[in-house]
């Protein structure tokens, strides 16, 4: 599996939206669970969302529920994170990761096998 997540970030005003992309490839994509994480400057990394490539099962951190949505485009081997109603506290470097044959629970705990590059999201007030 390979993952590239260096696109989609940018500067937006509070209340605005962005879409982040993670391009994945591999022989056994259906065996992977994907996750989105973020890390603000000077802060610890935190879980944002989890996704099962095969079943589309999702889970979200309480801080983003109702505002962020994760989905896939199989034709492009791409996993997206749609960020709506952005707040200044959402400012962070966002990155995706993959876990081989684990679970959504494992993803929420940050138990990942592969980490992609991050993309910076900055929300102004």
C-alpha cells in the first residue's frame, strides 16, 4: 500500500469548507482500514476519522461529528475528507494513514502501519 495526502489543504475563513485527498494503491486495498488524523502546532496528534476500504464503515471524533465526512472514489483509488463548517480550532496538519487487517477501533487508537504526508489546513477567524 502507498498513500499520498499532500493535497487539499489551504487557508479558509471560519465557516468555510475544504476537501482533502489521499491517493492509495496496492494489491490488497480491501484489507486495509484508513484513518485521518491531525496535529496542531505544539500539540499531540489526534484521531479525526476512520474508514474501511472494503465496507465503507466510518467513525469520527466527537469534535468533528456532523461537520466532517470521509468517502472514497474507487476509480481514482482516492480517499477524501470533506471538512465543512470549519472553525479556527480545526487549524492543523492533516494526514491519512493505513492499517493492515485491523479494525476501526485500532484506527481510533492510532494503531497504524503506514503514514502519509500531511497537508496544512488553516482556518482564520
